[in-house]
């Protein structure tokens, strides 16, 4: 398999509970940051 297929397979089989808590916390932080930037940018 190529790198793209490997990445797609990994992502499609990944489950939320497999992610370390630090990864989940950072993802939440970046999502909230994105929402804040989008709201501010819309004005």
C-alpha cells in the first residue's frame, strides 16, 4: 500500500477512546480557538 492508503486505513479504524487525553484536550482547545477566530473574523 501507498502512504495515502495507509493513512486512510489508520484514520478510518481509529476510535475516540484510543486517543490519549492530551490529544483530545488539544483538539478541543484548537476547535474552540477556531470558533473564536471565525466569529471575530465575521465582523
